[in-house]
C-alpha cells in the first residue's frame, strides 16, 4: 500500500489470472490507446542534496526535452511494480516508492492521445544513473532545465520542488 496524506493506493490481492505482466502486440496497443486513456507512472526521484532526476528524451513525444522518467503500466502490473521496472529500465537504478505525489493528464496529437500519469515520489537506492533507448543524460537538477515537458514543469513547481 502506498499512502499520501488522505489519498491511499490499494492493490488487489487476487492476481491469479495475471501470472506475469505483459506488453500488448504493437498494433493492438496502438489501436486501443488511440481510443482510450493510457495509464502511466512518472517517477519523481528526489535527493535532498542533489535535486530531482530528469532525463532528455531521445524519442517522440517530447523529443529533445527534459522529462521525469516514466511510462505505461503493463497489463497485469501493479503501479508499484511499474515504478520499479521503469526506474531500472530507464535510468538503471533501484528505488523505494514513498508516496503518490500527483496526477497529470497529458493530451497530445501522438498515437496515444491521452495519458493519465500518476507521479510517485521515490528515493534512489543508488546514484549511478544511466540512460536508455528512451532518454539520455539522466541527471539530478536543482534548477529547472530548458526545454522541459510543460506538464512536468507545472507538476514540479506545484509540488514546490522548484521555483
């Protein structure tokens, strides 16, 4: 269970039909998520001394912009499992999930159209960051870099992580 003030995230204990989280075939994925919102998670990896981790996108959408590490939740995957997977796959570290920090609606002209992303505050278990095929140059920032994905900028400023 992940808590945040009066918001609580509870996951079902009955997952027998979902033996292993899985990706949908690409064509099916695109067909579904061109018609319905996609559930995603964003990671606010914060260190009191170093700042917040941001990654420079190397793929669309937001190509060339700084953003929070994040991505889609796989079918049969819990939110916490998605956070842990994305931290490992996108920036090569393990994290501890602390709390749900906020929710962002993304609307775009890309294939997904509408993403709903739950942003989790997490603590890094190591500081040895590495990039991936989705983003390069992961780094801690104490001030907002430019260009930064607008929705992530608004979220981080609203949460008082940056001015």
